[in-house]
C-alpha cells in the first residue's frame, strides 16, 4: 500500500508496508467472524484490511487526523456497513465507556495494534488491568521486548506483570525493512492469550504488584533482602522454606505461579510480625 502521508516522528509512527505481515498478525488472533477487534493506531490501514478480511468487526482508534481522512476514503463501504467504526481519539486518554466494543458482552473483544515502542508498557497495563479486559492482546513490539516476555529464562517485572493475566506467545519476527520509515531495530508479533483475573481470586491485585515491585527494587540484592522491607526477615525465611524458594533466589528466578504463592503467603503474615 502506498504511504499517503509522511510519518510523524513525534507520534512514533512506523507504517507497516508488508501485507503478509498484517495477514500473519490477523490470523494469529484466531478471529471468529463477527467478533470485535479493537485496533489501536491503524495508520494507513494495512492491518485494518487484514482484520476485516478475517471477518472482524473493527473498532479503530486513530490519533492522527491525516490518517483518519485517508481511512475514511479507503474504507468508505466498510464504515457504511458498520464493519469498521473509526474513532479519532488518543488511546492514552480515551474514555472506553464511549466505545461499543461488543454487541454481546459474553463474547468479549480482542485487541490488535502496530504501536510505537514507547507506548507498549502503558498499553499492556491499560488493557490487562482493565475491569473488562480483552480475551486476546496482539501487538507489534520491539523484538527485544517480545523475547524478554515470551522467551527469556529469566523473568522481569514486565514479563511477570503480563503472565499474571495471560499466556504470552512469540508469534514471529518482523524485520525493520517491513516498515516505512524503518525503525532502528526489528520488531516481533507478541500475542497474549487467555487473559483473565483468575490468579487474583485469592490475592489482592494491588498487593501482588506491591510485592512484585519490592522484590525487584534492588537488582543486586537477593529476593529475601528486598522483601524484608515488607515483613520481618525471619518470617520471610519461614515462607521461603515452606514454598521451597532458595534463600539466595532473585526475583528473576521465580515463575509467575511461585510469585503468586509468595505474595499470598506474605499477605497472610499476622500484622504483629510485619515491619
């Protein structure tokens, strides 16, 4: 697809120019015909077209008025048929209650986007922590980020924050030559499936993240030392023994299941022996 306007560096725009990549993203979402997909930053409409081809009802949020005008012209019939709902707004400030993301709340919705790298972390948080999260979240992100989340043997705050809600999958690498202008690094398709808040049935969501962030607060310290700011070291040592966590373990060494168990155990410590 010919690029109809110049990308704005201030918006972090790198337009996808390879329709095969767009098709791969759309297929990885496993769209059921008629299902709603929220697309963030459709730009020139490359991914939009692929999502519509898969049978999705697309709600597209675009902050750049130039792109909105191009999309209106390119997808006039789809807009008229209500297959594409085009919204001129900023995903960072939009009121989601104004959007009709699904005609049937029980079916939910999915999210897909080729987003500026600097927005990745914020958008993961917005959708995963939402009271009504999508069932699937598929982003084109920096390759390094996708590898850290879905492939690394060592965990991070980002990878654990995502795994607390769903199952990440590295779908495929997208080299920088598939974009105009070219970014400085390669990208990857990262998809988060089976999103839910099931893990937080027994542990308060906010408290879990307090424990998680405290555990990573000083990277050179062992987990036991970092978490001693929350409860006594002796109480922590007992918890570590019970959960079979090594005393010299670091935050990056624990899988999400063990982090959930740890946070639950810390929350259960009587207040009279907390710090």
